[in-house]
């Protein structure tokens, strides 16, 4: 029987990516993307996994029935049911907030005459710009009702119902605070979803990344087995 990867994500598009760009068997992959294989020399090293895909943990458990997966692949960010009035932040509100952000002029002002570790000072100044946008992004996501509660709750359910089974996150929007929360909650690993300028580019990048992702998941699965 093939080992099962159970994928839980709240996005239809992400499920389509996993089903059609990651979960395909090697013969299907090679036939469908023969031209890409010739042009880009994409390696077909994926082991023979069975994928079970679900939008919620409850659905995943129903689909699994009495089977125990070899690994859970979890999305992190999802809909927060506790947000009663989710809404997109008005453009003017965000424009007002970013007017207070440091600029590149602030980063370089007086840098040539700075006494001390100029490299560290330069990076600290530059990071204030990054950190401002990170904070803005988190606030926007909170108002729209998207955050890490979804993935962390699913991880908690995995630990309660499938103890000893590895669970890794596969996410696109995670930030440093999310990474800290994931590993404090006991995640076995974190992988970043490829992101393109549009859906077609994201699909292509996901397809190219698939063999590497599967190889890493295989290592995590084997590591858990060897230490159990």
C-alpha cells in the first residue's frame, strides 16, 4: 500500500496545484510535461505517494477512514471564524499608514559619516522598511479574517488524533512570527509555496519545485520511522 500524504488547505487553487502539479505519478508527469522535461531537465525522483486532500481536519479524518497517513502537509493561513466582519482595508487607510514609513532617504541619510559598524547600521535601517510593511500586512490580514489560527488548530488536531505522525507546513504568506508559532506548536518542518506573478507562473514554479518537495517529505517520513 502506498504511503499517504494528507494535505489540508482552505484554498481551491492550492488543492488544484497539489493535485495536478505535485501529486501526479511519474509516468503521468512525464507524459503531460514532456516538453518542459526536455527544456528544463526536471528530475522525476518522486516516490509513489497517495495524496488525500481536504479543506478541514474533520474532512481529512473522514476521507482517511481507518488509514493512518505517513505525513500531514498543512497550510498555515486560513479563515478565522472569530472575525465577525471581515473586510478589505480601504486604500486610503493604507496610503495614510505608509506615509509614516521610513524611506530610502532615511536609510542613507548620514550613512557615509556614521561612526561605528556601518554595515550593521545600514541593515538595521533597511529592515525598518521591511518591518513596517510586515506589520501593515499582518494588520490587513487580521481585518480580512485570515491568520495562522487555521493551520495551528489543524496541527493541534493532528497531534491529538495521530500522535507520532510528522506534520509539516506548506505556506505562502507566513512571516517570522508565524515561523516561531509553528515550531513552538511542534511542526516538523516548514516549506514555502512557490509564487509567480500570476497563476500560470505559480503553476509552473510549483511543478518545477515538486520533485524537491517530495524528496524532502520522504526524508522527514523516513526520519520519523527510523526514530520511532
